[in-house]
C-alpha cells in the first residue's frame, strides 16, 4: 500500500468516525428539539381547541424539518472539511516526495503540456536538489525545455514553463487549483463510499 493510499485510508477512517460522531450529535439535537416540540404540542392539545391542535401539529412538523435540516447541514459541513483537509494533505505529500519521485512527477506534469519547448523555472530548494542529468532526462522524454538557473520562489513546488510571452504554471498549487473539482469528486467518492 503506497503512502498516498495509507494517508487516504487514515483520512477515510477519521472521516467516517467524525461523520458517525456528527450523526450522533445531530440525532441528539434532533431528539431534544422534537422532544421540546412534543411537550409544547401536548400542552397546546390539552386546550382542546381544533385550531390550536392544528397549530401544534404544524409546530411539530416545523421543528422536525428544522432538526433534519440542521443534521444534513452538519454532515455536509463535516464532509466539506474532510475533503479540504485531504486536498491540503495531498499538496503537502507532493511537496515532501523524495527527489527521485518528485522529479518523476515534474516530468509527468511537463508531458501533459501540448508544447514543452521553453525554459523551466524552479524554486531555490528544487534547483539545489535538481538531478545533474535532469535536462538529459527531459530530452529522453521528448521534452524540449531548458532549466533556468534563476530561481522563481513564487513557486511552492513544481515548475513554470516560459516560452516567450507564453507561460504555463505547473506549480503544484496551480495544478491542484485547476483540477480542484475533479479532486473533490474523487476524494469525496473515496472517503464517503457508504
């Protein structure tokens, strides 16, 4: 099992536990609200008037609807928080890859571009750990880019490819932002299969 799978498994378990806890809390709030509504409805029913009886029933339904809505919102909020947490962890995981895996990912990102001609800019830390033969590796992968010796520390990880006035931002944060909806769908379906 890869580190990413382990992380996803841990996050999934934490998410399921938090959703279970939120469900229990929401159920408790639901019971408290409906219990309170039932007490008020019984009080009103004792008055014996038909009109008052209808008001009691409407009040009870209103409290039940409110409780259901609060429960649903709590669950959605928890899911949203877990997805966001997972995306942050994914970004951190990408940044913390060992040198070999990190630059293998950089090459995969470069291959996704239609035109790979130009100059690749990395941040200072990545320039320092850049394999000496990286330009040769790029050439072997049919990527026609050169490496700039000037760092661009606006990049968190990944690279920016510049070719004249054209600039392709392949920094990890930009790639995640561009694919955020897809990532949220994938993460959501993995974490909340049930």
